[in-house]
């Protein structure tokens, strides 16, 4: 019963089994975003320490996620 209700909710949301993202895909996408943010921070602030790069990237990621 629960499985059927879950599938019904997914189908109602326009998602099917073929295009439903997996947790691993979500994590891979988030890590790619993190790498992009870090690279941008290094380019924008070339003279800062790795700790500062981390803090800048951390704040940017939180803002991106709406946290």
C-alpha cells in the first residue's frame, strides 16, 4: 500500500522511474557545485589562505542552498 502511494505521488509530480534522481547523483551534483564555487573563490581572491577559501566557499554554498 505504501509503495503504491509513493509511486502515485511520484507519477503525479511528473517523475517516473527512468528520470528519478538518485541520492548518489544528488551528492555528485552538489560536489560539482562545491568544486565550482571553490575554483571561483580562488580566482576572485588569489592571495587568501586555504582556510579563507573554505570560509568563502562555505558561505556561498550555504547561500546557494538557502540555509
